[in-house]
C-alpha cells in the first residue's frame, strides 16, 4: 500500500464521523421533509401521495402570505441596518491601538451570540413591558408617551427587529474585524502619499476590499432572519393580529396547534425556495463588483 493511499484512508476515517452525523441529522431529515410535503400524512398506515396539493393549499392560505410578508419586512429591517452597525463597530474596534481593548470589545459584542436565545428573549420581554419596562421608562424620562411595544400593530415587529439589532451582530463584527486585518497596509500608505482623506480611503480601499465578507454576512444574515422563531414565540406568539407571524412560527403553529404535518413541511419547502431566491439575487447583485 502506497503512502498516498494510506493518507487517503486516514483522511476518510477522520471525515467519516462528521459525514455520518451530517447524513443522519441533515440529509435524512431534509429528504423526509420533502417526502412529507407531497403526501397526506397519516400517523398510522400508508400516507398517500398527493403531489403538490399541500403546496397549493398553502399558496391559497392568506395567513401564509401574511407570514411571508412579515418575514420579508423583518429581513429588510434587520439585515441592512445590522450590517451597517456591525461594519461601523468593526472599524471602531480595529482602529483601537491596544490589542487588549480590541479583544475586550470583540468578546463583549460576541457574548450575546453565545447566550441562549430563549434567555435573551425573556429579558427583552421585561424590557418591553408596558408598566415596568426599561424602554418605556426611558421614554418617560425624555417626556415621550409610553408605547405598547409588543401589543401595538405598528410597533410589535419593529420591536423584535430592535432586539435582534442590538444583540445579534457579534458574529458579523468578528468577521469584519478579521477582514480589516487582512487589508494590506501598503494601500493606505500609498493613499496617504497621494493626499487621500480618511473618508476617501474608507470608500476607495476599505469598502471595496470588504465586499466579499459583506456578501457572506448579508447572505447568512438573510437566511438567519428568515428563520426567526424564538423572539416571536416568547414575545408575541405571532400577534397582535398576525403582525409578527413569520413563516417559521407559522410552521410551528401548524404542527403544534393543528397537527398539520404535511402542510407544515410544504411551508418549510416554500421557505427554502424564498431563501434560495434571495440568495441567488444577492449573488447576482454583487457579481459585478465582488472579486475573490
């Protein structure tokens, strides 16, 4: 047996545990969800094949379109603003001369991302409370009227988006700080010799070279925002009047409240199609300017 063959065998053995777990917990459940979406699920006995009936049922359901619209609106509120905040924060952290301060701020901003989403949502439920909540207390201090943050038709979804914006940008900040460290300093030195201002260097050097990580953060942020569930479950349960009903929470309600396994699977597949469509659109939009 040659050395190359031995290395390949060891490589397969090292990768095999991950492949087994990936197939068992990702591939098989995904294929099972696809199968559920095209049958009339029966808990006992044979589930008859119904083709696209479950899909047409969901596409005729106005609640599905409400949930899809809310998910799109949530993505538009969270992803662009979150990227801008993360980018400005990363530039601030990278501009610090002390490496200890850099590590401190990176850890501080990343910490909310490793805390249980359920625990974070429970804390925010008290912050948004109408009577004892910190948000209304701050409004009262500046002389503004109290808001029904989670119960108002126009404030419920923005409140959930606000929660995500404040505590959900740690991963993007880490990525941007690392990307800033990979930009050659010679480019800034050359710009300085040419008399470029700090703003000019930012828009002519920093931003163009950060486009690949920006695309990655945008795509992953969009997919994650489309799957928002825990804040909706803890804070509003889809209300008021379905104003915070997202596609992910609709899938949960179909299963937990009505036992509609097959329509829920079809809804999940439609969510995958929506995420895939947005991802393709984002790659197409960036294809003319992003270089790898």
